[in-house]
C-alpha cells in the first residue's frame, strides 16, 4: 500500500474503470487454458497492412529515418494530409494546421487537453466510443451524455441535444460513421447541429476515423461541408489505422485552427514528442500511394455485415440497426435481461457479455462501455467462418436462458 502522502491524483480517481476489464481478463484466462475463443471484440481490420506501406516503413529504417522528427510530424506527411483533404473534400489547409500523433486516440487526447478548462462541458452523443468521456474528464472537462435513439438509427437529434446545452457547453464530439453503432449522421441533423455550433461558438471535434469505410452511395454528409463558416471551429481527427489496417503503426492526425494545433503541439512536445519516424513514412506511403485498399476492405466487409445483421435480426427479441459504416454491429439484447442461466440472473450487457464468453466462448464488448447498456458490440472484421460459428454459438446460448 502507498504511504499516505503518495495518494493517486484526483484526475485518475475520477475516471471509472472500464466495465470491459473483467470480461477481457476472463477471455485471456480462458485462452491461456486452451479454450476456443471466437474474438469479436477487436476494433481493427483483419487484413494485413498493404505491402507497399510495409515496404515504405522498412525503407525508412534503411534510409536512416530512425531519429527525432519535428514534434508535429514530418513536413511531407503533413503536406500529404493537406493534399488529401483538398482532393477529397475541397478543404484548404496548410501543414502548420496539421498535427501527426501516436494514433488517433492520442490526437483526441491532445485536443481536449488543449481546449478544456475545469468545468467546461462537452456534448457527447451516446452510444459513444469508450474513451471520449474519460479523455474529457482527464482534461478537467465535464462529459455531458446525449442519448440517441435506436428507432432513429442512432442519428443525431437536435431537439434532444438542445436540452443538454448550458452556458458551460464548450464543444461537441461528432463520430460519423460511429463506433460502436456504425451510424452515419444525416444531412438534416448535421445542418441543425452546425447552426447550433456556429451560433454558440462551440468547438466541433469531428472524429472521422471510419470515413472511408462506409456502405452508402456517394460521400457521407460532413458538418464542414454543410457550413464552411465553421472551419475555425472544427478540429478533424483521423488517421491510417482503420482504412489501411495500420492499427499497430500508431499514426493519427488532427487538422484544425492553427491556434488549437499550436497548443496541441506544445502538449505533444512535453509528452510523447514526435510519433515513430518509420511509421510516419509508412503513413506517407499509405496516403500518397495506391488507394485500392480501403475499397478492398469495404468489399470484404459487405457480406459479413449482411450476414451478421440478418442473423441477429432473425433472433426473437433481438433488434439490430444496419450499420452504414465502420465494421461493427450493435444489437439490442435487452429482451434477454432478467433471464437466468443455472440460477444466475443476466442483469445487463456486462453480465450477458460475460455469459457469452463463459458459455459460448464468444468475446464481445458490453454496451455499458459505450453508454448504452441494452446493447453489445460485435466486430465483423473477422472471417465469415468465424462469424457463422459465432452466431451459432450465440443462438444456442440465448436459447439456454430461462
């Protein structure tokens, strides 16, 4: 036990432990014991990083790019980010408006550290990615959770959102396509939110990590295209992790008002310094080389998505919104809450996810971690054979509940 004067910081104590920890620990223990665990909890593509990207990383090492780079990232990569936004969206940015970070998560952390003071409130539509509220709290801010409705396909609800706005509202987080729901926000809802943000002077943190993994026709709506006046109020968060299967390379990037990016660079300079140099050159190859890979991911995911949704919707009492992006399904299992197995009551998503793990040997993530306890998240970034076997096990496990 720590001596009395060596207590932990209040900012750590205020962040609740993840409800997934117990399930994850149990999954590891079962695997170590030799159990055949089907893992649907992993938030990363199951395909390998493209060969030309790997070669660029290797070449960077051979070329001696193994030392410090500028804190904000190498100029070539920041230029490539600007060029990509110009080509794909028509947005004009300069390299000094770009920060390259150690993954998208790190970039988001830098954003909140740069903009929030104690008591500042951040609107977070729920279901949300698990790290948003803790990152806001660790920056001294207050996460304000805005529930979205399943029957509305988890689209933004400006009327409901307005009920959570106060004089302390500083920012709003938008994540479209969404982790965990796969929802894509509609043009109409974003128009209303854009007006609210502009009129109230909020910062909009647009987490676009899954933007290239969509199943809609044409480009999805983006708040910056809807109201270009918001350019000085929007920080874009993106990266190569999902669209180029580069989760382990740890490269994300943030783009926004130069004052915010400068503040983020100051924070990064005193924490991690620059991201790994070889990873930056690999990311440069991803952004400037062949762009076939994201399309290949989409093609691989389409049949898996269709099968998963169809099978889940066929289970009595289960509902599942068809995801329009990302690679997750987020079915509602609340009809099974209150049922029992061998005298143990399934009281919520954590208990049900634990039951699936124990009895079906299926690893998933309980919806409680995303602020939506009625649901459980499954990734379909795995093979069709695993998905088919997983669904058979889930059906059997649900049928055993009384």
